[in-house]
C-alpha cells in the first residue's frame, strides 16, 4: 500500500528501515528458533533411548508419548510468550513507520 501511495523518498526510507529492522529481529530470534527446533525434535521424535535394551510396553509407550507431548505443549506456550514479549517493543517502537525518518537521521 505504501509503495502505491507514497513518494519515492518515503518508499526508500521505508525499505531501508524494513530491511535493517528485519536483520535485527533475525539475530535476536535465531537462537530461540534453533533451541526450539532441537527441543521439539527431541521431545516429539520417535527415537528410543540407547539405554533401553528392550521395547517398552504399549501402555508405557503411550504414557511416555503423552508426557512428552505435554512437555512440548508447555515449552511451546512459554516460547510464544517470550517471543511476544521480546517482539512487542520492536513492533511498536523500533519498526514503526512513524519513527523511520527519526531512526535514519539519528
């Protein structure tokens, strides 16, 4: 919408701030993404521990899977809250179009 209604200098300012802002956010959220991927693959993967010599019973296996799913659900809820709390200041303060010119001139 801005590209159709804005002037060329305003479009340029928006593009620069948008690209710089996305770099900052990527650097902040990349460790959270990597840790989350590792934890979810560990919790929700189908692999059996190397320490277990025999297969667990069906009821034990179901209970273990449900416990891992519950733990993954708790982690997902916590991760979403953390990402939201970190992202809100960027959304409202640093990446707002109204502050684009101020950020570039500072």
